[in-house]
C-alpha cells in the first residue's frame, strides 16, 4: 500500500472516447506531460496499482457522463488520488504505532518483568508455541547435524525469554557473560585502533602542548596511553564490562588489557574458590 502511495504515475483520459467508444483509461507513456493538450485530454496523478486504476477509470467515466468539463474532471480525479494516499498513510501510521507499542512492552518486560494479560497475548502465544514445537522436533533429533540442532535451540530461546534466563542461571551466567564479552571485545578493538592514530594529534605542536599540560608528561607513549585511558572511560559499555569482570584492575592496567585484546580476549582470570580444610587436631 505504501509503495503505491509513493509511486505515482500520470493517467491520460479522453472523456470523448470514454463516452463514445467505451474506452476507459490508458497509461500515459510520457509522465512528464502534466497539462491537457488540444482540448481533448487531461492528466491526473493516481496510484498505479491495477485496483486503483480500475476505480479511477470508473469514476472518470461517471463524471464524464454527468457533463463535467475537463477542469472539473481533473479536480475530481486528483481528489480521488489524495483519498487513496490517505488510506496508505493510515497504514503507515498503524505500522509506526505498533512499533512504538513493541518498544514500550519490551522496556516494561526487561525492566519490571511486566507482561500484558494472558488473554491479550493469546494469539502471540499460539504462534510462539507452534514455532517452538516445530523447532523442538529438530532440537532433539540426534540424526541431524549439530548446526541444525543449534539453530533450533536458538529459535526456541528466541520465542521463550524465560527459558533463556533459566538456562543462563543453570550455567552460572555463561551465556550472558559471553554476549557481553563479545560486545566488549568489538569495542576494545576499535579503541585499540585509535592508539596509533593519536600520533597525528601529537604531531601538531599546539595540540601537543595542550595535551602535555593536561596529562603532565612530555613522553609520546605516555601521552597516547593517557588519551586511550580517557577514551576507555568515555565508553560506558566497555568501562562497565571491565569494572564488572576485572574489578581489581587499575586505570593503567585497563590500557594494557585493551592494547593486548587480541591475546587476552578480555577473558577474566579464573576465580579462586576456597576449599574447606579440616584443621582439627588428630585424636
């Protein structure tokens, strides 16, 4: 519908031929001709779908039979085109409205675990159940390749957020931590690429002097490290990950982590787990 609204074409109509020979409309092969000529034809923009062309042709035949002159016919056909466009705009409005509702519901679920009443969700629940059942048959079919079963699992988790939370809790949050790590690694690679680009700024005397005053050093390497540390601190996602997964790492050590991200992958060191030791005296 939106496509027809945006893609308009000029239709040529001959009221005389329409009355005498029963001809309806014919598409103007020259859309740039927008004025009637020789007193016999006029052009009016209408949507180009076959359904709209038929409606427009029928309307023009009726108006021509009422004895309306060409100017009035052109005005009425343009009014018809605008009415058709309004219906298309309404469809676009419904789409944008549905998109906004989806954003609000997602926010409400992730922040407050609020969901719409079960009755309202019934159509979506039925659809989700059918999709999950279809994927479930592949997930537990060990004759299929592992990649196929893996994609089936992804579909099931996408249809059931609570199932993802359950599995993530059962695996000590391995899934969530890995998602966060991969995002942090991508951001760290971008930050690392800036490190060599800082030299361009340091080659400008006025800018270098300002940076030396800011960081209290004249060594190029230290200046670049301080600039990188500031960029890391300015990235909320990367800083949050480093603070959560490397809580004991200092500002300067964070720079080393980023510069060596290709080797360490921002994988935190294994946690030290204390074990119980029996310190009682032997009997």
